[in-house]
């Protein structure tokens, strides 16, 4: 069973967004993504102060199975990165929605939030994607 908090927004790249104070976005990797990746070994993130654009890479995650780029769900300036997950990336596997957050950014354009999915839409997206993958095998 997937853990999908309903108060979050989700991207097609399997990141979640939690809005704080209408101008700050906390970003993390979804429970689904961490399960697909397996044990996470290394995480690399943009630096504080860096400007990131929606859908551009702002880091990468390395797991036993693969190395995956992290694509920004929204644009903005990196205010903070979670040094705990850099030092102990397995936190993401254990607690992707609380202690496993990746970065906090100052939103550049709140309209971009409209392009993200609700929890139910994200679940449908995952199911559709898995069905496509199953038919290709």
C-alpha cells in the first residue's frame, strides 16, 4: 500500500510538494519512487541560493538499481537543503514525507502548482504507468 498524503501535490517525476506560508515549497521524493529505487545510497542536491526552473534537474539520487535525476516540480530559489538526507540518504526510504524531505524553495510562480497532481490523480497516474509497462513486457 502506498503512502500518499492528500495535502501534498505530486509531479509526474515522482516528487511531492508541500506549500508553507504560500511562498515556500518543501520538496521530497514520493513513497512510490523510493520503493521503486530500493535502498538509496547517495543524494546530490542543488546548493542554497541556486535558482531552479520547473522540470530542470536540481540533483540526483543513486540507489542500488539506478541513478535518477531529480526534476524540479516548481521553479524558485533554493532556501534550504536537507543535509541529514545527504549524510544518511536511507532516511528517504524510512520517512519520505517528513524527515526525508529534500529541499525548501521560495516559489517563483505559484501558478506552476496547477500543473501538479492531487493524491488521487497521482495514484491514477502510477496505475496507468504501471499498466503501460506491463503491456510492453
